[in-house]
C-alpha cells in the first residue's frame, strides 16, 4: 500500500534546505559573514517584492511581501528576529541585525523564543518579516536561519531563490544608505508574555488543567520559559525539566529526540502526561500515563476525530507526510476521513494545507499544524489542544491513543558523503524492488535523503517487524557500498 505521491519541488537549493539555512556554526554557510549577507538580502527583498507565480499553486497564499502601506507617508520596514538558546545565537543575531540595518530596515529583537512564537509576533506586531536563528533538534554546535513572511508563513521557494541569487551575484553589496536612512534595532522586552497570552487564548475558557500533573521537557531550548508558565497558569501542577540552558546543553539527552528522559520523570512523579519539546519549540512528542510514547501520528488521529465530531475539520481531510505510519491512513479512513500526503518538511505540509483549504496537518516527528490558530508547527499549542480533549472527554491519553493502531515501522539513517540520485544506483534500486515485491500491498518502502543533514533515510512498514528490519538493513548496506558512508 503506497501513499499518494506528494507534489514535487523543482528548485535546486544551494543555501536553503527544507527548513532554512543550516550547518555548523562559524563554518560555511553558518558564518557571521553569510548571516550579514542574508540579512541584507532579505531586507532588500522587502523593497523589491518577488512577483507571485502565475499558477499560484500551493505557495504561501501570496508573494513576499505583497503588503503595501496604505498611507502616503514613507513606510519604515521592520524585521523581527528571534532565536533559541545556542551559544552561537549571539554571533548570528548580531550579524543578521547589522545586515538588515545596513540597508535601512529596522530590527525588532525578541531574544530566545520558540519558532512559532516568532511567527505569531511577526503577525501581531505587524512586522514585514520574521527571522528565527535555530537548528531545531540538532546539537548545539549547529545553527540555522529561517525566514517568515509578514503573514507568519515560511518563505515560498521563489523568494528563497531570489535571496540566494542576490547573495551569489553580489547584489547585497550594492545598496548602502547613510545618515538617518540606516536602520535601528529595538529590543522587545515583553515578547515572552505576549506569546504566553496568545497560547492561553487557544485553550477553551470553560476548561482547566487543575488536578493534572504534567512533566514538560523543554530541551534547554527556546520554550524553557514559555511552556512551564502556560501550563502552570492554566492550573496544572508542572514538573519542568530541561529548563536551564547554558548555551551548550540544548537537546543534549533531552527533548523530542530523547522522550525517555521525560518518561523517566513521569514514572518517578506518577504524572498524568509528559511532553517533550525540541530546541525551537515547534514539535512535541508525548508520553502517556503508562510511559508509552505517543508520536505525531497518534496526536493527528486524536485531534482529527475530535475536530470531525465538532464539525470543524475542513473538507474532512488531514495532511500528513510520506513518513507517517500506514496506521494513520487506516484509522482516518475508518472515520470516513481523507489523508493527503506531502514531502517531508512542515513547510510542505503548510503549502498543501493552504492549497487545499485544510486546517489540520502534521508530521510523525511531532510537528502539528492547527492553521485555525497559528501558521507553523507549535509544540506548546499542540500540547494544549491535546490536553483540552483529555479534559473535555475525561479520558487519559492512553485511552485516547487507541483510536489508531500503529503498523510496525523501521527507520534507519545512513550517513553519506554525497547525495546521489538513488534511481541511478542499480544495487540499491534492485534491493528496493525485491523488498517491494515481497511486501506487496501489506507494507511500503520509502528511501529518501534528509533535507538538513548528510543522511539517507530508509523506512519500511509491514506486518512482520523482524523481517522489515532485516530488509531495511539490507537496503542500508547497499547504500553504504554504492555511495560510501560517513560514520
């Protein structure tokens, strides 16, 4: 059984991956010099908007930026910058702000704040664009830069292409205003408070979290202040972990990639629920009262059922990626709902949701998108939506998760020196074809490259976990033999 083919992305990126520009901090492309150029380029794009594609097919609803000031006075552009807690964030933030100011655009600095908080504040403060300095779930030595339009959506491909073009052609060096035309930088001191108020307003006013004991692992990342405060102010007894960032401990043995850390705390404190957030706070993995991990597929199924019952699930459709478990498809089909698949990356989930007019989507990794509330994945918001269902139905997460039965799934990561076209690797292609023939309609295979790391990902699903694990290792070994591996 194979998912519907996602719409293909045609543009080859040089700087931008599936989630902005990313790499080891202070090495190309994540240097101060490149951050300054990126700042200058995005600021110049504000002055010279990229035309909207004629097709309008699934982009972020508009070109960037399509906003025009409705006043005769000269519009003073402003860009909001947020970051996670990495040591290199100081360096990159300073360089970005310098680049932006150097072309006559003002900067709003909000400091450490989850990615979805930056998206929200970009909209609510009517900034012309937003920037997040973060490498999400990566180790602290990495960092990244991603941009949002004034609407709070990640930039469409054609704008990223224009930014790259300006940098590689040296266009970022040609415009240098002077005197009062140089931009200013302002620090926004109440950014965390504004975002907390927004999150609390997404939780139904007639409900409370009183009586619930919740473990929240903030991975020493951007949500270290926000998540505990939101849950506590809504009445929960909060057991916070991963809330002491030192610039180097972000994601270290904690957060969404290490749910066992929150699981241990849940069992020790006999908590009702645990949630593990990643470094930039846009994804959430849950642990139920029995200590069982509940990933994004389960949460999608739970939320889809609830939204269907309330009549608010648009087009009775959920958007997922090719990595979501077949069990999600079967569960939603049993409810009479449709699943639309996309390429991996929450930006592609958002594009499909906007293209089709859907309001619920997400990834197995814990990026969930509730477009009725925010424009990007939001771990804290996802937690509140799930808790609202638990409280309103009077059911624990262990009971709610029974809405879906997960098929055995094996995922292997293979380090590669070069991302060669897999269709041109005969031994790998032959091994995949043999496995597909054996599985037939009782499973599926997906082999793809990571958009942010030098990895090939081999994913198999089927009824016999031992056998699909064996087949996955066989495919992975052929990849190593044909491409050479990075240990």
